[in-house]
């Protein structure tokens, strides 16, 4: 199954509404809605920020995706009323279709002046940006970390700059939010006057030491069937790490407060501490670092479907036009190939 081509940047993530039979594709500057037979139903565009990963929330029938404006230090979750996406060529300014909620926690880390020169110097080679934060990307709904049941929380993953000269950017950073009151916080997107209607403090802030990756968790997914979180990343560049591109965290793994190795504590000697999540005891294992994961492409679309089935996206490009191919795969967890192809095009 393919989506596109579009002149809107490469595919960033996919989401599925199984009840209505719809598949959503986020490209950098466009959201596309298809049915399971591959027919285009609607598109939404009209923003200049970076639209990233997304997930569908069956509790309210809405899509939630990352939308960032790094130059303005404004990082939002975009909330899309999918029932209003009913035609091709819709603009994000259409009433009631797209609204946004600001995440101030992300902005504070992104804008942190770590070298004390009075400004947060932009870019991957900067010494600023706490934890190497470059913004946000991965988005998924799932239980609170350490649980396999309970209410679904919105989990948002940081982007992390790839900078081999730093040691404080080797963790993935995950925020969890209770979105129960977000309906009253969401505001329409106005790029001429970005709003500051903000979510409260996150339910929790967690760290997973994977070794540095290129722009952090691109795709985040919670697999209800396997009861684990999957983190799809671009390959890292540090030779001291295995630079896997897929990582897993078991849902039942309890967060433990511990040292964020590499992150110097502020105003005191030693490492900063945070809530650490261990990597799942599956996949390949690097003997030097102990880090586990897979060399598996899962960076532009990973959607659990239940019963061990997933949609796995691949980005395609022809000139300035971008497409996405989605394949139906089954989870194996094998070290050499964690997914296996499934013959049927649709589950």
C-alpha cells in the first residue's frame, strides 16, 4: 500500500483507525487520510512547522502528532478531528479541524543555555540544549511506564542532536501526559501569533540510555499485544555505541531513579539523576555497552495493529516528490530480523 507522491517532505509517521478503516500518513507539511484499500480520502496542509510522528486515540477519535517551531522555541502537540477531514485540499485553518497544545517542558530543555554565554546557540554542534534536545518527534498512547493497564497516557519523545563531542546526549527522553483536560487547552494554530496555551507538568519524565542517535526517537509505538514500547530511530554516529535503530522497553519495567551517565549535575559534582527505563532483554546486545536493540528500519512509520501485526512504513523519493510504502509485518523479536512479512495486504 502506498501514499503519495507529495511535494511536502518525507513521511514522518503513520496511524490507524481500525474501527473506521482509515490510515493516516504525516508528511512534514501534509497529513493524508486513506482507506485500507489505498484510496485517498482527504488531505490537510497549510503549516510551516515540522509535523512529525502521530498516533490515533480511540478514546476521543482524534489524531495527536508532534508539530514544532524550533526557531520560535515552540513545541506543540497537534490535535486533529479526523471526522472533519472529508476532502482533498483542506487547510489547517479550517474551523475545528486542527488545534494545538504547547509543551513548555520541551521548550525549557531546548532553550537551555548550558555554556553560560547568555543564549541557546542553535544547531547540532551547539553546547546548549539540555540532553541535546532538538525538539520532539515520536508520539504514542499507552499505559504509564511500569504498567500494562490503566488509562492511556500520551507519550512524547524528544529529538536529540547527533553530536559526538558531547556525552550528555546518550539518552532518549520520554514525557508522559494525562490529556484529560486538554480539550480546554487546545487552540487553533495561528502561525502569525503562536499561542502559549500550555499543558501542565508531565505525568512523568523518563530516560532510556540507548547511546546517541540522530534526532532521537523518530517513531514511538506501544504494542498492546506484546506489552512493550518500541522506539524507532535514525542511526547514531558515536563509535563507542552499537548504533541500533530500533529499541524496546517492556511495559512492566519499573522506572528507577538513577544516574544519567554523561549528564553533569547542575551546581554539584557527579551525574544528574532521573527516572531510568531499562532496555528490554531481547534483540542484539553490544558486549561493550550492554545496550540492546536491532538494526531495523522503523524511523518513518511503525503502527501496531494487534495480534502481533504491524504496519511498517518505508519512505520513497523521486526528485522533490515523496511517497510512503506500508507493509504488513508480524513481530518475531528475532535478533537478526524482528519483523517478518505477512502475505495479506490488509489485516
